[in-house]
C-alpha cells in the first residue's frame, strides 16, 4: 500500500515538473505574440502577457519590409525555396536510400559508412571551401548555393532515415514485383515510394522547417533585398550598431513567420510520428 502511495506521489511530481518545464519553454513564444500587439513604448514597460493597449501598427509597419520590398515578397521567396528544397530532397534522398537499402553494388558498405561520417562533420569545417566554390560559380547572391546541393542527396540524415525505413519493408514484395515483370525502376516507383510515404512526409517536413529557419546560409549567400527570405529579412530590423529600432515590427513579423511551421507540423503530425517511429523500430 505504501509503495503504491509513493508511486502515485512520484507520478504527480513528475507531471508537475513536466508542466512547469513546458510552460518555461513556451513562455517566450507567448510573450513574443503578446508583445507584437503592444505599442512600441510599452513592449518592455508592460511585462504582462495580456496587453493593456492593443494595436496592429506593428504588423502594418513590419509588413512594409525593407528597401521597398514588402514582407509578402520575403514570404514568397521563402515558400518557393522551401518547396524546391523539398522536391529536391525527396527525389535525391529517396533514390540514394533505395540504392543503399535494396540494390547490390561494389563498395556499398564503404560508401554508406562515408555517408554516415558526414553526419558527424561540422558544417563549419566545409563553410569556407563551399563559399569559395560557389563564388567561383557565380552563385553568391542567388538561391543556388542553398538549393542545388539538395539535388545531390547531401542531407545524409534523410538518406539514413529512408534507408532504415526501406530496410524494414518485406523483400517478398520486391520478388513478387520482379515475377510480374518489374525492374529496379518499377520496384522503386511502384513498391518502395508508395509504402515509404510516412518517411517521405517526415523528410518533407524536416526539410521545410530546416530550410525555412535556416539563417546562416541565407545570411551568407543572399545579398540583395529582393532575394531575401523571411529569416534573412528579420535581420534587417537590427541596426548597424546591433540595436533594434522597431521591436514591435520585428516581433510582429517573427510571429507571422512561425505560422507556416505550426500549420505544417500539426497538420502532418500523424505521418511525422509514424515515419520516425517506424524507421527507428525496424532499423
């Protein structure tokens, strides 16, 4: 009886700890959304989560953008780049994963090991060589340095994720397809891709989130205001001295920038969890 009581107390304390931790993690987001509706002079003087005075001026001023380019253009740039990145990763990473997961070729284990090693390689190590290479190509100032590598299956995490999923699919399906006259290409398109939809959706979701939130590469390669994405454009609210002159506009646009991520994640949450869980269990 005593052990059951101790177990119940432990569960209650655990839940209280999780709730407190969750509130602490989400508080900055709630504060940001709330402050985006406050007048500029009350953002830091009024520390409450419920604004004493509500205004939409921050959204109006923030939407005007930078250098004559509105935030609507920045959102459009981000969306187009994310969609191209998703298509590129789905095509290249799924083909690479199919090769590693199903096909037999010389040096397969060696090349798979090399790919896994790249997961442990810090991005900063290749930063300078990549910039020099892309600058020689004349790509700096465009989206090409960010998008083109994704057509070459350079995101090893997604290749590994899809390999784990594909290895969990019964090989009897491949054999049955071969009997029906399917070749390797037919198996890939008719068997593997339809069954790997949860893992592909997980890949698409991660690609969108990472590309949308990517600040460093966009700061490095995008040099013209008309090419800026949302994350790059938010940097324009910071002055040369490092101070923010329009906190209201910055918080308002930061709030809007989160909406696509939240909508996409919660609408695809079921497939996301299924793709991660299946890849891990059957790997």
